[in-house]
C-alpha cells in the first residue's frame, strides 16, 4: 500500500492516503500548466511557418509584373506588302478615337460573325461622325487553327490603319493577349471585346454614355482615368433557371470569392466587354500579373486600390457555343488565382508598378 503522508498526533502514529479529488485536482493543474507553457512554443512555431510561407511567396514571384514579349510581337503583318510594321506604344499620344482589342484563340469560326457586327457599326459611325476614327487590333493568342489567316483577310480588305493582327509566338491566356493588345493600341478610349460576339457591339454606346457621365461629374470633366464594365448581372436569374445545379453553385461560389477577396464595386467582373480611358489603361495593364481567366479581377482590384472610378452598365448578351471555359476546371483555377491575388497584394509580394 502506497503511503502519501505520515505524522504523529497525541503520540499516535497515523498515515493518510490522498483522496481521489486531490489526485484529480493535481492532474488538472498539471495539464493546465503544461498547456500554458506550450502556448509560447506553438505561437513561435506559427510565426516561423508564416515567415517561411512569406519567404517562399516573395522569392518565387516578382513584386512587379514582368511582361514577356518576344521580338516578333512588337510588329504586325501588312498583307498588302507582306512586310512587318512596328506597333505603337500605349504610352504614345492617341491617334484614334477608339481601339477595339479582340483576343482570339482558335477563333477562325466565330471571329467573322463578331467582326461583321463590329465593322458594320464602326463604319456607319465614321460616316455619320467625321471626327470619329477607330482601329481593331486582333490578338491571335498562339492559335493552332487559321485565326491569323482569317484575320488578315479583314486587314487586307479594310486596310492596316483600321485592322491590325498581332500574332503571339505562344499562348499566354486571355489576360496576356488582351494586355499585349492594349499596350499596342492607339485609341483615346480602349475597348476589349470577346471574339465570340456574345455582347451586342452597338451597346458600346451605353458604356461611352456612362463614361461621359463620369467625366462630367468628376472634377468638371478633368478625370482622365475611368473604367466602364459591361455587365450581365441583370441576366443572372435567367441564367440560374437554365443552368445545372453544379454550374449555379460554382457561379455563386465564384461571385462570393470575388467579393470577399478582391472586387466589391462590380457585380459581373468577367464580362468580356470593358471600356477604358487611355490613362486608366496606362495605370492598370502594365501592373497585372494574372494572364488567364482571372485577369479581369486583378485589373479591377488594382483599379479599386488606385481609386480609379469604375462604372457598370447592363448590356445585351447571348451565350455562344464554343466557349473555351471548362466549367469546373477553369473556375477552380480562377478561385485559386483570386486567393493568390488577395494574399500576394496583402503581404506585399505583389505591387502596382511605380509611375
């Protein structure tokens, strides 16, 4: 039998065994002391892990966007002379009223439909307004089909002053193609429009009207940086009714992630119909890191950080067959990019380029 305590009382020896409650109290006190003693160690481990993550992120990515551009990508082809001509820079003074940037990846079938509507509208507008001028810059994003060949037929018909084709050496993704097109544009205002023609092109007037309203209300028309986004948000209920449960779930999940991690002033960040003043394009496009589907989000995230005014206008939109977006895989990739946009800008691993 284990003896815990012995003593003498009235010359009589006695021994006392500790009660169960005392044992339990001692055990609880010991555990509590151990947990308290471990807190600084656990805190230190957490800090160490965070420092490692921070170092890994900052060492494996460039703080400022690195724009990859091959020597041939500074030129466009003139089909009339079969010569390469130098493209201008976004930072040159504008020489056109409007530049339309069309990113195209394996779009030989859908591109003619989009260009037909686009050119009909723009040609009619030049006839009714002598002060208006335009260019369309088609960016072939490393296509394996005849996208460049089809595009050059339009360049030959309308002339290289109106339609130019920039063929990329390798596929960059939609964001990379749009950026290289914008960096080579001549317009006072710059629109990028998807090659599928899903958005009714004459709705550009709605975007221009909204831009004019911003210019009139901000600093008496002196605000040079403005972005106007075409939006399909008004069609959301109709889309919910026609899409599968999984696609609706992914759509709502993506919108929630966009709002939580990045953009809160625009409901539809992914509509491929956005209008920029030249100044807004100069301030945002050279700084984006994301070159694939989520580039719109980073673009608008940067605009919010820079306090660039952003408008959103409802446009007519029709779903066109042949989309390059793979519903599950592309949205998972976009979700990952959203988190990385938030994380890297938050910890300072990414930053806008200095002016």
